[in-house]
C-alpha cells in the first residue's frame, strides 16, 4: 500500500488534521491499522457506527441490497425507502420525512423548511435563532447556523437570517426573539461544541417559549439520536417534542444517510421545493431500516443505557485519583472527560499509543462515543487506558 499519509499529502485538499493511523478493518468495537495494531474505537465514525464494525447482520443486508438494487432515481418509488420512512415515523413524534445523505444536508433541508414555513405562516419571518458552540454542518448555510465563527469567516458573506444566543440560556433566547423569528434550532446536547449538557428543564422551557411565540423548534439529533443518548431520541428524556428534527450519523450504522422529519403542521414542502439524487436510495435506507430495527427489537438501546451509566461512573471515579480529571459530562454513550488543563491532545495521543481511539472536542475535554454494542469489559479497558495516560501525564 506504500506510505498512505505521503500519498495523500500529494493529492488531497487538506481540510483537517488526521491522526497518524491508517485503519484497514474492524470488528465490533475494535479496529486494526495497516501495521496490525488494534484499537478500541471510542470515536465510532463520530457516533455513526451504531452496531460496531463489520456487524454480520448489517453486512448481509447491505450485500443483499447491493445485489438487488443499489440506486435508482427518486422519480421512482422504492421499497427500502418507504420501509425506513414508516419505521421512523412510527417511532418518533414526527409525521413526515425527507431523506438526504448527511447531517449537513439534513440540516439544510430543515432550515429551508422552517424558512418556508415562517415566510408563509409568520408574515415573512425567516430568521432562525441558534446557539453559540452549536454545530450543524459544513455547507455554507449550515456553517451560517453554526456557533463557531472560525468555520464561516473565511468564506465571505454568510447566508443571512441566523441569530446566536448562549446555549442553556432561556432568557437570552427570549430576548433574541422578534417578529422576524421563524424557528429555534439547537442540539439536545451539544456534541462538537464540547459535550455540553443543558439544565434538565432547558428544552422544556424552550419548547414552551416556542409555543407561546408561535415559532418552530428544530432539534438537531444528528449526534444525540439513534440511541446515542440511551433513548432512541434525546428529546424523549426532556419530555418534549420538536416540530422539526434531523437525523444522520448513526441512522444507517456508517452508510451515508440523513433525514429531515417534521410535524404535519411544519411540513410545507411542495413538489419542486427540494430534492436529492442519492437521498434515501435503496442501499442506504435498507441499511437504516436494519439498524433501526435492531434498536427497536431490544438489547442495543438497553446496552447503550447501561454502558453509558458505567462509563459515567468510571469517568467520574477518575476524579478521586487524578488531579487532571476534573469532571465528566454527557448523556448515554456520548460523554466527555473534563481535564484541569489543556491536555486533551496529550490524552488522545497517549490513549492511541495504548490502543484506544478517542478525540478532543475542546482543549480540555476528551469525548467518548463507542458503538452502542460496546461491552462492559471494553468500557473498563478504555477507562483503564485513560487512567494510565493520566498517571503518566501527572508524573511529568
Ligand atoms: C449535531 C450535528 N449536526 C450536524 C452535523 C453534520 O453532519 P455531517 O458531517 O454528516 O454533515 C454533525 C457532525 O458532527 C453534528 O454533530
């Protein structure tokens, strides 16, 4: 295979820094590099590998679908697309679905939908209030909705119509709402922004404010959804329902997919308003149908909940023995370890050298999001590795 990093450096556009590892195969929670080293994968394709790597059931569904029908135009009906759509609607609070190929694309669809709704129903209103440190994708409009200025500043004037407020601050949201507001858009727990968990009542208050003002609530469940939070959707734990929700990442267990879901009253797209060549194609939706079925038939969601609690306890326990471990936060199997100094990069490197893949989401926060099928022994092994890295860093 030669030296992959140099081959890539010669031809690729560099858009981000890669870890110095070339992964060649996986099984369950484990992946192997091209030198034969194995790692516990607590990044899981950024919360996408719901059932772990090389799941035999998912592999079989993909292979069978590939032998049957990979792709046809959305000018035709296909069976896998309607089957996944029906399952999503049955097992969410939403009434209608549009399929896309990624999280950013699902959010683009949600933003278009909310703007059209506002223009039609709120006297031309098209502004969307989103949150600082939120993350909604890398297309021009989703970076305009993303609360990290560095992601949009190099690219000229951003799509207008976005207003930012602090996350977990209902008063700020109220102050920012005007006659121009069409919707509020946020994550139930901010993932990329640092695994930021809001007050338990935050979403309820946001929902109540949106109802009082007659504006839509868009929940981006791209990272928190599909069982990652310990329930199928994170909004269930807040006791509310969104008007629009987006899903992607874990929805098809690693096969690219995205979905915009909406309540009937917010579902204002008409023929010609939106579309996608690949969105909802038979391969991706057959995979999504299999993954969602596995979550619904029992076992995987329960495991995510139990292993999430185990991970929470083990990470919290590090505080007793390590001055560098200053707290843990998160939901289900989306968790962050807070460090007392900006050493997240050192922890990530040390963990990798010892066979654990994790990533930093802030200079002082390391994120853990293994497949939902992770075992009890694997959680213990991962935290033991982190503990040995902290020992070394603290002895310097
Ligand atoms: C909450 C959230 N929304 C949107 C996205 C964008 O998804 P994608 O990378 O599939 O475009 C991400 C990706 O990390 C995300 O975490």
